[in-house]
């Protein structure tokens, strides 16, 4: 089964895998040799949680995976405690790029963010229905388009209960126009999901 998945991964990964006999350790990242792939993927139930993917390595509690669709594609990482396609974050655009980086590990999670919280929408201009429609799409909510104007009139409003904040913040990397409008609930009130002093907001 693993050999079948390997045959549908990135060609550069297949060449690299064929060139090693043992696991490779680089900067805290353990890259599995062929013998380790079956055991590790079975232990973590990758076929159940991420069908069509292969975990090719590990860095602490984070798994490093490739999609097995015959088309190459990015190297992903995810917390091994919460595996699912929605939890995947891109580590490198392609295996060869990542290999040339020396198998640089995933970035450390930001410790100032709880794993889940209720998410609110606020400060969307009253006439910015299109912007609220983008928020709707990002959050995956089922607000009716006819209700969007009404929602704009009652801000801040609860948008999603118990949202996964790290995944949502990753999504905001590609939606800078939405960053000022998403907040999460804390014991002290609402906090910005994407703080203004986040270096990536500059």
C-alpha cells in the first residue's frame, strides 16, 4: 500500500527516497526511509485521517506529508493531534524546494493564541456587503446573501463557535483585507485574530 502511495508522490521525492537506506535527521526533522514509512503511517492512522496523503517525516508532534495524486505539489505539515485536510499548512511549494532548504522545520505555532474560540466579525463598513461575503466564504458559514446587510448593522456579531484559530490565522495570510474584521472571544473581551503588530501584516 505504501509503495503504491509513494509511486504517486512528487518525482523528486521518489528519487530522494530511493537514494537513502535509513531515516535522515536534519534540524530536528526526521525524514523516513522506505522501511519506516509503513510503520509511521500505520501508527498515526494517516490513511484514515488523510486518505490520499503520505506522511514522509516528522518534527516532534508535527507530521510532514505529501499528496499522492501523481501531480507533485506542496509539502504540508500538520499537528499529529488534529489530522484532517483542513489542518494542513503548506511548508514548501515542492519537495525539491524543501530538500534544498535542508528540510527546514515548520514554523513554531504562535503561543499567544488558544486552539479554539468563538469568532466575531466587527468594523466592516456598513456598505461593504462584498467584503462581508468574503468573510462568509473564508469562515465557511451559511449566511444567506439577503441577510448580509442586516448583519452589517449589528456588529460585532458571533460568526463561528469554537473555530480553530491557528487554521483561521493561516487563512488570513492570503486575505489581508479581512484581517481587521475578525476577532475571537477571551475572558477579557474580544481580541484581534491578526494583531496589528504581527510582522506579516506589514
